[in-house]
C-alpha cells in the first residue's frame, strides 16, 4: 500500500433475503464489491505512469422498492484501508435521506435502509460517505458521493388519465375505419423489465369495434352499421402491463361511440293518396291542407322539399315547405268556384335537399303522392257584372234624373234575387237614390258642378233571404258643365295713375276667370260698360288673349280735384248661352316724380302745414303723450303723501312715540308720552283744531245716561253717529293709539264684560223689549237670565 494510508472500500448490495436471513450467495456479494488497485502504464517514450490511489471506489447501490421485511435492508458496507479494526475509525453518512431513510454503523460502516422505498416517489438518492478519526474527528479521506437506486417492481397498474372517452364515426363506414386512439400510462419503470409494457384489448363492444393491442387505436369491425337501427355504443378497453402475460396489472376505460348520420334514406310518404277540401269562399293564400314525407335521417340529411309536378290544379294551388314541421303546405293560389269546378287533382313530389354522392346508387331520394282536393259550396255574396261603373249627369238637372244602372246577380245555384242600396257614408249629402230591385241611380236634387264636379259613391248588393252577405261596387258620377257662371276679374286690382300721366299711358292689364269650363277656342271679350263709354279719362283695348289693357286718354290729373276714379268694365265669356258681368276697376291718382316713381297716393299731405310730414306729426304726438303720463304720475305720487289732520302747537304727536322692550304701564305710565292725547278732547285744557275743517262753534258735551223706554233707539243711534261724524273737535283717525295693557287704577274701571256674570246689577233691562226687533235677541238673553234667577 502507498504510504500505508490507503483506503479500500467494499461495497455490497444485499438482497432482501440476505438482509433478513443471511442466505445470499457469496458470489452475489462479490459482484457488488470493488477493490482499490494500481495500474501502471507505459507512455510513448517508455515513461512509467502511476495512477493515483482513490479513497472510494464502488458501483451504484440497489435497493428493491416496497420491501416489507422485519429487519432493515442492508444496502452496503464502507471500509477504509486505514481501519485496523480497533475502533479508531468513524464512518459518517450524509446526503438525501441520511439519518432518516439510510443509517450507517459508524464502527463497521454497514448502511441500512430503515423505511420502505417507492421508486415512483423517488427513483434514486445521492449520499456522501466520509471516514474520520474517532477521537479527533479529523478526516482521514476526502468525502465522496455515491448513488443508491431504488429497483423497480411491478406495483402500479396502467391508468387511462383522460377517460371516459367520447367518439363519433359516420354510419355505414367501412370495416377498419379509425374511430379514435386511447392511451394508458404506467408509473413503473419502462426501462426495467416488462412492468410498463402495455397491451390493449377490448372487453365490451364486439363485434362492432376492435382495438389494436400495441397502439390503442379503436376501429370499426362490422360493415354497414346503421344509425337509424342503433346510434350509440358503449365500448370498454383494457390496458394490461407485463406485455399482457399472466400476473400483470390492468386498467380499463369506457368509450362512448356515437354513429353520425349520413343521407342514406330517401323520404317516404306514409300514404299514396291524400284527400283535402276547400270552400269556395276562401281567399287567395289560405291553407288548404298539409302532408309530410318521413325521412329517418336527421339534420340537413333529413330536409325535405316539396313541389307540384302534375295535375289539373297546378294553376289554382301552390305548395310550400314549413320550416318548423318540415311539412308540405298546400295553399290557394286562385279563387275556386263550386259552380264552375268541384274537384282538382295534384301530384306532389318530396325529395331530399342534400344527396350524398356515396349513396346515390341507393336512390332515388324522392317519393310522390296524389292529392285530391274537393271544392265545397258556400253562400257567396252577389257579383256585379262590372268591377266598377262610371256615369255622367247634366249640371242643374231636375230631381229624379236617371244617372245610370248597376246590375248584380247571385252566383250560387239558388240564384236568389238581389236588393240594392247606397251606403250612407259614401253619399253623406244624399245626392242620389237607387232602386232596390232594378239598381237604377237617380238624382235627388239639382247638382252644381262648381261646388262638386265629381261624386264617388258605392252601391251594395245583398241576396234576399240569404246570409246577408253583400257585395260592393264603386260608382263614379261626373257632373257635366253648363255655362251658368259669369266671368269676373282674376284678382282684385288696385290701379295707380300719376298726376302728370300723358295720354296713351298703359296703366294696367286685367284678366278674367270663369268658374265654368272653357274650351280651348273660347275667349273673354272686354269692353267699357255703356254707362262709362263716354268718359274722357281712360280707354280699354281687348288683347284677344283673355286680357285687356287700360290706357290714359287725357293729360293731367289732380288729387285735389279728384283722387279716385271708378271704371266699369264688362266681360263676356262667349259661351252658350253667353254670360257677362260688369266689374269695376278702381284707379287712384298719385303724386310722382320726374321718372314716374310714385311718391304718395293720399290727399292729406296738401292740407298739412308745409315742412311737416306724417312721421314728424306722429313723433310730436308721442312726445306729448309721454309728457302727460309723467305729469299724471308725479301728481299721483304727491297725493299719496298725506299730511296729519291735527295741527299741534309744538310738534306732531307721532314724533313722540318711543319704543320700549316692555309694554308700558298703561294709563299710569305718563313719563313716555302725553296721556292727554288719549283722553276725551272735551276734557283737555285746550281746543285742538283740525286742518281740514275750521269749526265755527264748539259743540257742547252731551252726557250719556241710560235711555228711557219712550225714546226711539234707532233715531237715537243715528243722531249720535251724525254728531260724531260732524264733530270738528274729534281726534282724526290716524291719532288713535292702541295699548295691549290697560294699567291699574283706571278711573273708568274695567270695560270687560267677563265679570258681569258674577256681579250683581241693579239695572232694569225691561225697557229692551220696547226697542224693536233689532234688539229682540238682546232682550231675550237678559230676560232669560232674569227668569232663571227668579226660579233659583
């Protein structure tokens, strides 16, 4: 040994049986043991090379997973060449699982696994071994890593991670058509043994489907699988490890396979002949009947379209497809008549809209059926011989003039008689009447074309004795024109002529209108009325185009002499009989400048003073009105300021009012104001005159006393009121002062009547009975009180 300090490591992997029973063959242990050795190699030049000694040399350790023996598993043994066997060497183990999963005997170097290992959780562990001096813990060799691999056993079954599976395959697919591929996984080690080699097989789903053992591809196994016979299949696939041999583990999954539809079935009518009926009173577009061809295919493959291919009713009926129910709907295309034709025959074809070329040889993908349609009789309203009528009637024709005749008849077999009438809402003014039996329309009054040139009415025809069904027809009546209106001016003309107009001056062109109809060659004739034919002012020229021109015939006009001229013009329409009218043209004389521009057509400016125009006068009047308004407003404001009616010697009593926070002391408080103001003016020392009345004499004071029974109270009151109104020394109304507190010790005493009930009074109120009806209530109240007192 080199320097006597080398280490030799014996690595031993013992099986589970050897660890528990010690019966592992010796040669198996020697296969796990590696010893340190030297190699001497010679270089190219003959130099001897020495490879340095390694402190630790071994192969990998192996531990079988899932070992469940009673004793820990011996993984291997560490040994150093410096270990003399006296216990001076200490072996240390570190790394993954050291101290928990793997433990080492520090004296012998034996490594044991104390726990059951699972390769699927961790396939290998990396550990570090080291030899140190027991007394000093000084490393005797550098640390070295080694790997402990967990040897796999077949302890995991195959699993289908994505099951259950769902697949679709078209019906009628060929044998061997791929449906889908399923894949299972095995957690065991695929590199060791057959634990992870899987084989697929089908447990359920034969003979319709098969599965490839190695790939897991599911394929169809039967031809012509029909969706209409069976649509869904439940297939069970098994995956087994150990190459499918006995003792292997297995897993299963379910695959639900659905056959998708193809168009492999033609439509088919359940019956070959269909019977339908339609009433002759049905309108165009109404449904007659329905029929349906059945197709077991679904979706687009089951769509059916219908068409009429032959029959005597192809022009009368039509067929459409209901998008919801996929039925063929026969509808009325034209009106049917029971009396004309009572039955129709149709041949209907139903075919698929989408045909699969792969199955076209299985066709044809269509079917036909015969439809017999019977026409039912109905009580129909009468029918007019014409869709509408147009008549003419002379204007101003007398009452009862025949306008025209309408005719309707019953189209039913019974051919019932018909009654005619004009609905009131079509002839509100009742210009016309109709014969109920013959349909002759007559006028009820003369018609005026200028008021209403056309009349649009309706005539109703109803069967007598029928179901009161009626038919209506439109009747147009034109009122023919008669020349019964005279022509007149087309508008109201306002003509102006300048004072300086010269003879021959055109001042206006007039035209006419006529309420009557005029022919293309008919013209109006204009002329000055005979009563003005000799006027020397204006002349008229007929232009022969339904217009006339007005000219000035003399020179110079004066507004002061005459400012308005009236020219009567006669207009003749030349009709048959001819009608004429006289229309007056008003011509106003105006002031014009040198260019014949009109300045004024009023006569008033000549009367006004020179230099003042109408606008100036209006401005002056407006200023006067504003000044008057200001004066009136000022006077009204001055009158609102009313002066006191009583003149005081020194100052106005209203200037003596002083505001206090308290109410004051009533009549005893005389410091703030003069109490004499509230006293009777007769009791004051001086006489206070009024401003508005100067008294001529002093009225004596009239002491009051109880009235006597013989005095007329009404006269007494009126007298006192008159005295008070005419009293010149009475205080004015605005000098009255109100106090909320009377004060104490008033000379007048209390004026309240609240205590009168509790006090005894010596007054006799019997005299109230003689005061008349106005005081009857007062007399009754006091009389009642006295009677109550007497009773008590």
